[in-house]
């Protein structure tokens, strides 16, 4: 790892967030996002914040990826004009173990206690504020068919799901919220539960639902639409809509409610990002 990147990561650990422009290593940025170690919060089309989600998992990532066991010692040692191999070995891991994906699995949250079965053992998914439960991808998971599964696109929305309880009061069911990543599809294809996709209300979000969710779990899924949708669209920003339009201008669906949603988005020429639904 470059010393400049190491110093920025140290700053992120200390402050929990920083401007995305400060991390110049875009490959590293993408890796941290993909591993769900950080969340990239868009402030505008040009500005974004990096939010640290899990400090312990970042440390594990640094050790697995770069063999850095102690970031402070790594920075101090690399800053020296002369560095011996023995000094370098003290701050990096010499293990020959296979590089692992430290975050491969699924993230869960709930509005109330829900019992699920993981590897034949009962566990409780508890309502957590600013947190989630992580389950390794190798685990076998069983969920009662009566539980509604909501797939959440934005990790910040998953972490703060209690602040969005008002959106789901229309459902007379217990709800299990699951973050959308590549690991969820291995589970969803076996579940017979009703499934709702909860993402940005824009053309890109509908495209993700049609091509990623519905195409892989077939008929028992739907796209979540807030009851006050028109009010939200009326007061929303149009910048993202026009940024997306050329790519998704021919987007269509054979479901009437989605065709109506597409028409409504095109009418107002705005988009509703998922984060705005989080109550303060």
C-alpha cells in the first residue's frame, strides 16, 4: 500500500468519515466499497463522503490484503529513509495463507426480534440501530415462510432501518431486512417468502430490480413504492434523473404498476434517493 493511502486510511479510522476526494487510490476505494467496509454517501453529483462502517473488518482487510498488522507502525516504518527487511517483517504478516474475502456473506436487520435458523441452530435477529448482523456465506439459513423479506440497496438504510419503520407499517408481517450484495442470490433462490426490493426510486433502481432481483427470484418479488411517492418526486432533485436518462430512457416493464412508476418518474423528471427516507 502506498504511504499516502495508508495515511488516509489512518485518518478514516480516527475520524470515521472523510471526503471521498482525499482517497486517490480508486482501486482501493472500490475494494472497500465492494467488501462493505465503507459506505460512499453521495452529497451531490461531484461530492461524496466515505463513511467507515466496521473498523475491525477494515483492520482484518489490511492484514489479509496488504499483510499490515499495525497501521501506525507500518506508516512510521515506511517513512524512514532506510528500512531493513527485518523491520518490515515486524509490521507485516508472513503468513502464506490463502487470501480470503473478509466480508463474503449476508447482512441482516429487523424492526423486531425475528427467529431464524443458521446451521441448524436458532438465532435471534434483533432490532439494531446503526448496526446489522453478519452471517458467513457458507452458512445454511432457514427463514419462516410467513416472514416478509425486504432487500435493501443502500447499506446506510439497512443500518438505520428503525428510522424507516413508518414506511413498513402497512405490512402486517414480521420483516427481515437483507442488504443486497452478490451473496444474497444463493439464498433467495431457495426462499419461498414474499420479497420486496427497497432501493432508490429512479430508472436505475427499477433496472436493478428487473435485471438483478426479479430475473433471479422470479414471481414472488415486487418493487417498494412509498405511499407519498408523488409528494417525494415533486420536491426531489432532477440532476440524477438527467444523468441516468440516456441509459434508461427505453426502460419498460410488463407489470402495470412498474410502467406507471416509470411514467411518474418521467413526468416529474426527478429521482428519490433512498437516504432521504431516513428520518432524523
